C-alpha cells in the first residue's frame, strides 16, 4: 500500500470512529489581548448554552450549571405537609446536579477546560 492510501484510510477511520480529534497545541506566545479574546469566546459559548459565569480573572473563568436546593423552603414545606414533602425533597436532592467548568488560557493561547459535577 502506498502512504497516501494508508493516510486516507486512517483519516476516514478517525473521522467515523473517534469522538474527538487530537489537539494541536500552539507554541507561539500570544499577546494579552489575544488571550483575553480567546477566553471571552469560550465564555460566550458556554453562557449562550445556559451556563452562569461565577468568577473570572484575566486568563481564567469558572462557570456553573444547575441550581442548589433551597433547603429552608423544603423544610418549611415538609412541616406544612406533615412530612409528606420529605419524599420529594429526597428525590430532588438525589437528582440535582451542579456542574462546574474551569476554563483557562495559557501564554501560548491554548485553552484548557476542566469539568466537575457536584
């Protein structure tokens, strides 16, 4: 087999069977404005999908999705309904998830994203 055919076969396999492609990291240093712009684009992308911006520095940001339970409200509802609401409170506590994303941009303009579910 010649190299061109092997490369095409590999690329077709890669496109069809692998969810993510390899990341090519930059080695050219970027200016502060370029790095801030890259971070801003990532933030806008997440916020447009319903995420909340919690904190932001020049080259990093923390975003979250989901809501915390209002335990005082659920306690009051449990008292008013003579404990029946506790069932709903437990189910909501088990199914409620808060996801956190930390986005950072290094001096070369490479973006790293780490996700965490609570």
